C-alpha cells in the first residue's frame, strides 16, 4: 500500500543549489566548452609542409595498413626509376609523388 506523500518525498531533492553553486557550474561548463573549441580549432587543418625539392612522400598500402614513404636525393631517384613502368596502385601513387618532385617526366608512367 503506498504511503501518503511518498512520491513527493522520494522525488524532492535534499537541498536546492545556491546561486553561487549554479554560477560555478555554469562557469565550469563555459570554460570546458571554450577549451574544446580551442582544441578543435587549433588542431584543424593540414599544417604539414609539402616535401622539399627532390623529395618523394607517398602513402602506399601494406598488409597492416598504409605506410608512408619519405625519400630524398638518390634514394628518391632509385624509387622513382623502380616504379616508373609499374601499374599497380602503390606504383601509381609513387609515380604521382615522383612527378610532383620533378623526378619523373609526365611521359614516364603506365
């Protein structure tokens, strides 16, 4: 049998928040929102510079995911020469990076 006034007693808070506690909670929430927005704005975009002259940067598929290739100088030239006549997707990605670096002529590729 329900008791008279039981629902009201069970759903009444023990005490109400004071104005100071409400203000502190709102300030905390505002600081958190501002920090999250600053973090998102600060990390948005691509700030990574392009590879230097004569350097190759390509992301190629691997067994466990993508791998990034970063090579410069003679190493980059050898990589471009090895992949110049191939037609698999990794070679095409490397060829595009080689063309951007000026290590592969536009007529050299599959």
